[in-house]
């Protein structure tokens, strides 16, 4: 048996699937595509998460597009966190060009241009479905970790949440919790200390500064109502295709805290909302996180631990998370070790540090008798990648340099007119368009402070009246006493004179 025949047999056995699977392309050996060595990923293992990595311009976005198209075709909704803004073309039908025809002839996979159902989401003031969450929905632990608070500061946040629960005061937006922090050390200091213990003004000052930092990154737009329902990510259209939800993040690239805040809150909400699925035949939802290094770059140790915990647990809900980044080393090792599917596009070796990173990347993939992985990593072409996944039995598949299929939707961004048309037709845009500011902790505390001030003022006025009355009575008594004393003196004086006269 020749080397190519041996390789083809190995790929066929490793990537065979009895159930439904995503067809990515075909394996390559010595730079040549082997049309009958197809690379197919079982749907039932897609909740084991994954990584899509590679240098700029190597085809990562198109790979995500290919995956999303097939997921949608199987009725599996997708959430794509689009940092660069180059993914929206999936909403429009693509066109077959000469290079696409040539590629699909090599891999022996039909090409059928088509569009997919899309919702455009936003965290900011951009047009689209507005995503919001309330402070209460975060809870004290998650909110503290987002702010990177120490144990003492986290304890104060827990007291604030407990007080608001006890007093039936909703914490909806950042102005609510800021007002509550002021109340703890100012007007309500005595009340809080009596029920929950002393709170230092230095501690609340630190917390307030961190909230302001989050607010400056756009947190004031994110926290509030109407709160987004994660079930709206799970929609399927009338043709049975899963919606591709594109979160447009082009205007928050310099706001990593807001990005990580949203991502962690969303994952936590999905985890606590969705029922357990166990080993299902296909996932319920797939999430692609583009430019994943933005999450991990600014994240505290506590936040990283929270992300790692959720990544471990959320797969049981039928949710797969896929991190997209330039270098696999951007993803913490604790998370990297949990990823089932890895698609590695080309890396560039311009410096000694780059070469070291390539060696480390190669060491993270299964060894192969057919490739010098570290060398081939620098020579992969656009639309080519190393692929390794989990088989239906849960074992790693052989490493395969893969010629990937082309997206069937448009490989370009939407125009402003097309974006407007999608948003105009969207039911979710209308559902979440209105920002609601109902009575919450801010207003309730303001009313309480006003009422307390009015009560205090009334008490002061009453005291002043009593004091004035007492002073009046006192003056009358003093006058009577003075009069009486004067009369007595006069009598004594008169009697004194009279006695002197009688003696004479």
C-alpha cells in the first residue's frame, strides 16, 4: 500500500460518521487535495468547543462562515461575535467565481450559492437588536468579578444586593447601584450598619471608581431594560434554517471590559436558562467569539476562572463555544485543553518569538507520520488549515492538512441599505427598541431620602416651636417672679419703714 493510500485510509476511518456531520473539505498530502479523503465533523461532538486560529488574511472568517452556513442548514442557531465587521455577508447569496469553481472541482463538493437568515445585534447605539441586561441579573458574585473586586469589596456588593432584595428595590442599571453605594456611606449609613455591619467609605469609593470605568466603556448602554431573552438566540425560520445572530462589535474594540462583561453574562444566562441535554445528536447553539484575545487580555484571575468554569459546564446544555484568534497561545491553557475541534490556519514566522510560538502550537496538535507540522504551519495557503476534531466515540481524529470549501453566501460585507432592510424586517429590533426606565433603587432611594429629610425638617420645626413656647412661658414666669420679688421687697421695705416709725 502506497503512502497516499495509507493516508487516505487513515483519514476515512478517523473522520467517518454514522450521524450528521459538517463537511469542511478534503485532506491534502504533499500539497495535493485527495478528493475522497473528506474531512467531516460529527454534529454530536460540536458541543465540545473549539479553536480557529491563524495569522491575519489566512481565511479564518471564511472558515467560520462555512461552519455557520452548515450549522444553519441543520437547524442549529449561531451567535457570531463580529469584532471586525466582515461577517455580515452571510445574509446574502454568494456568486460562483472561477477560483471557487476550481477549488470545488478539486474537492468534489457541489457549490450552491444561497443566503441564510440573519439577525444583527448590538451592544451600543448602532442599529440592530439592542442587547441589555439588568444589574440584578448578574448577581453579586458575577458583578464583583467583572469589576475585579477583592474580598472586602465583594462583601460590600453582597450587602448592597441583600439590602435591595430585603427592601424590594430592583437594581436595574448602573445609576441604581451608584445611588445605593452613596446611600451606604451617607444618608443610610446608620440603617445599613445596624442591619448588616459597618461599611468603609474608602471601600465604597474604590467600588464607585471601578463602576465609573465600566460606565465609560459603554456599560451605561448595556445595563438596563428591556433585558434580552436568550431564547431569542434559538430561533429557526420557516425553512428550518437556524438564525445566524451577528453581534456587531466594531465600535467596542477598545472596550474589552464591556466585551468580557457581556460575554460572561450571556454565557451565565444561557447556562442557567437552558435545560440539560446530555449527549444529544446535535448542539442547541454554537457561539463564535472573534478576536478572543480581547477577552483574556484584560480579564482578572477571578474572571478567567469564571470563564473556564462556564466553558466546562455549558456543553452539557448543548452549547458549543469556539474561540477565534491569531495565535492559539492567546487562549489560557486551562481552556485550550478543553477544546475538541481545532482548525489552525497558517502562522507567520518573522521573529524568534514567532518561531517559538509556532513550535508550541505544533506541540498542541496530535503527532503525524505524514506532516512536519511546525514547518507546514508557515506554508499553508489561504483557505487551507490543519484540522483535528473528536470522533463520534470521543477520540481525537488524525491531524489533516485540509483544503477547505468556499462559503456559499457572499464573501463580503453588507451595504448600509441592506443592513437597514434586515433591521426593518426584524421582529426582535422592534421588541427591544424601547429603553425602559421604571422605578428602581435610584428612584426609591431618592424618595426615601426626601421623606427622611421632610420628617427631619418637621421634627426640627416642632422642636423649635416647643422651645419658643417654653421660652415664652419662662418669660411670663420670670415676670411674675420679678413682680412678686419686687412687691415683697416693697412690702418689706414699707414694713421696715413702718416699724421704724412705730418705734419712734
